[in-house]
């Protein structure tokens, strides 16, 4: 126990925590920026192949992180199409991989939320003469708390995955080492207190975020119905 | 004036068979028929929510959307206060100083004390009255009601009917779909009887109930719904 507590006081551990949060939050930011409008557009749009897009999007929610890591690795490696950016084994590459990983989650969940609301609101809004962008904004505003849940699901996935960041980040000490890759490494090295300490911090962060989201949604439910 | 409303050989898939009729200003019109007869679809065709498969729906005049309102069987409320729901409708209609008008509408339906409550936590009857307040605020020339009391208890139904009468008294043309004979008698001046997507009969309420002109209507009134 004493060993465990002393681990929590190491500055190195907190550097790792901060980098993990920076990477995952950036990825969530980018994925939300693209995923929310994409989900909303698929929800209200009518175009050929729409069903196929929805099936694909739902399937991509289960994208294996190592496969995404491999694809981004190939993309960013010297010989790859984006090799000249020199991003491989940097936090930038990790953000990119996680963005790709969670984009389908955010897009698919927001698509569902917007589509359900749209089905309910459509006739009433048209009856009031509200159409197009204004109708879309009204619906988006009304499902904003469901969208928050979609974004949090993405964050949960990003902060918990190890495969993608391991491959494209390389788990370089002080540069690309994050919580999950450290836990994997330290466990295999036999340094269980550090691995355990990080594990506790990771679970703590995820718990706090979800509790916050839950309370916010509850409060919103009471306030707005 | 956007009335009268003319339907010329309007059909919709196989739900509404080609149908021609004219709805004039004045008397309250009840669209009566069994479940699945096509009442709701007919009303949506009139209100312009769906386009006819063939034929034409013709209003007389311009700014047609703004001058009609519809209240649905299940009210759809936005996630905001009761008052804000009415204000939203007014602003969508281009009204600038919407707040006082919205408040007056809530008073009219007896919901002023719930103005700041979230609309979605109101009871079914209250939500339906709120839907009527939203329509009231717009001062529509025509109000379409699609079985507005179908899922309400008797006391909530009475309150809704009182508001519908107020619409009628204020000069709004009421067009209401119902399968409730009592309600048709209480609120209607004339009946359009729909059976299997066809307009079978059109008559003043009194005559319709005393001397129905078709066997289908007679059976419906007696409670023997012909299903074949």
C-alpha cells in the first residue's frame, strides 16, 4: 500500500496522465467536430445507399484499435502517403488514430439520437412552417444531452484503448507513453505498483466523467423533460 | 381569407380514393370514420404535410401555411418551457413581440400557472391544451385537429372541447377528425363520413345522425362497423 501511494506521488506518473488526457481529448474534439454534423446529416438526409452507410457506421463502432493503428501506421510511415508529415511516433499520430477509432461511435450514436427526435418532430415543425436549417438546429438543440452521451462514449473508448496508440505512438518514454501503454509495459516488466496506480487513475477519470454526464443528464431531464 | 379549400380528385396511394370536395369558412367540419378509414391521411393532405398521389389541394390566397394550424393526436413538445413552446411557434411565424401573445394564449387554455414548467413533464391533457394554446396564439384561419382527445380521460376531454369551442366562437374554422360519435355531435356542424378511403356522405350533423344517407354510415352510428 505504501509503495502504491508513493507511486501516485511520482511526477512521471502525472506527466503520463496529462499526455493521455491531451491525446484522447484532442481526438474527441476532432471526432465530435466531424461526427456530430455527419451523424445529423445522415439522420435527416435521404440519399441512395443511406441504409448501407448506416450499417457501415454501426459496424465501424466495433473497429479493432490495432487494425486502426496498423492502417494509420502504414499511412504515416516513411514510405506511406502521409510519410512526409513526419508524424509517426508523435502524439499527433496518436490523436489521428484515436480520432479515426471514435469517429464512427460519435457519428452513429448521434445519428440515432437525431433520427429518433426528427421522426417525432418532423410533422409538428413542418406544420409550424419550420423547415431546413432552422428545423435541424431545433432538433439538435433538443437532443443536446444525448449528443453529450455520444461524445462521452467516444472519450471512454479513446482513453481506454491501447492497441492503436501503442502502434502509432511507439510507447516512447516521455514522448508518446500514455496510461494504457504504460500499464501494458510495466505489467510485462513486473512493476505492478506503477501499473496498478495508473489503472486506478484511469478508472477514476472514466468514473468521474461518466458520473458528471449522468448528473448533467438527470438535471436536464428534470429541467427540460 | 384562404378558404375555401378545394380538393380536386385528390388521392393518396390506396388509402384515399380520388375525392373531390370543398371546405368553406364557417361551420365546424367533422371528419368521421372508423380507425383506418383514412381520416388522418385526409387531414394531412389538406394541411399540406403530405402531397397527394394525384389531384390537387387548392387554397384560395397566399401565405397559406401561416394561416392554418394543426393539433395532433399526440402533442409534440420541444424540450423547453410551456411558454417557450408557444413563443417558438410565434417566432417561427414571424411574430416579433411574442411573449405577451404567448402568455395570453396560455391564459386562454388555463395553463398560465404552468407557463414556466418544462412542457414535456406536463400531463397528457395539459400537453394537449398547450398544443391548442400554441395554435391559438397563431390566430389561424383554419384549425385542423386529428383526434385530439383520443388518448385523454373524460375530464381532460371536456377541457379540450371547451377550448375547441372557443376557437369556433373566435371565428376559426375547425376541421376535426374523430371516431367519437358524441364528440362529433357536441362539436360539429357538418359531418364528412369517410369509409375505406372514400367520402361516403356529407351532411349537417343533425341529419347525419337522424337519417344517415348510406348503409355504411347507418352501420357506423349503430356501432356495427362494417370491416369487409
